[in-house]
């Protein structure tokens, strides 16, 4: 599936009246199984990809290895693929947005950027830093006419990228979160986005 057509399909799935199921693949074989069983799009699981290649979750998988895995998954199916890229494999908005550019070059049409830090003392990334990273991603010149289907998934909720038009715009994540109905390493059910 060509990337723009896949993006349009993924975008339409976000606007249907019922939730759609987004199973999370970890390799080409699991992606093909999900496609053959009728799923209209798939996500990836960072933990599943990392562990299947001998790494722990939490950005321990080398970024270049992740890119190869994502390209392999995208090339193995004819449905849209959204990628879990953990916290973006970067510490600055510029670094994260450059990594998103590289991820999109694999053919994915959506991304998940987690807001978790892995630290029990501060489990969520500072909201203004996350907003700045999302704003930097929105500024990318991607092969899509709209970034509407690209969204950031937090540990417990989803944030449409359209919620962040300016860096540090003062909005808090709780003001714009869209609850996921269910989430596990293998399957995420997303409720349709409104507006």
C-alpha cells in the first residue's frame, strides 16, 4: 500500500463511528497474521520488537535496528502501520522530530510517542517538554497533506497532535487526552477522535 493511500485509510479509521482495533505487531509474521485475520491497520509494540530481538523495552533497542524492524513490518503488509517509538529516542524536541522523520521514511503513517519516563519519582515527562516535542514533530514536512491521523499515545491516554499548535502553549495533557478503551502489549483499542 502506498504511504499516502495508507495514511488516508488510517485517517478514515479514526473518524468511523465505532472504535477500531489496532493490534500491535512485533515482526513481519505477526503483522501478516493480523492482516490475514481482517484487521484494517496495525500498530507496533516497542516491547515486543525489542524483546524479539534480544533487548529490554525502554529504548534499549538501537534506533537504527528499530528502523529496520519497522520497514520490514511495513513492507510485509498492505494495510496502514502506526509505530510505537517509545519516548522518541531523543532528549530534545529537535532530536525527537528528526527521529520521527526517519521513522516516517520507513513507510509508517502514524506514531506513538510515550510520555512516560520510566522513573518512579517522576513517571511522566514534563508536559511543556512533551508539548514542545509534539510541536516540533508537527513542523516536519511529511509526505501527508494532514497530520491529523498522527497522534501521540501516552501511557494511559492519547493526545491528538492537533492539540499542540505551539510549543509550550500552556495546555496540559489532561485537557486534551482521549482515553483508550483498552491497552495491552498486543492490542490497543482506540476510540474515534472528534473534530
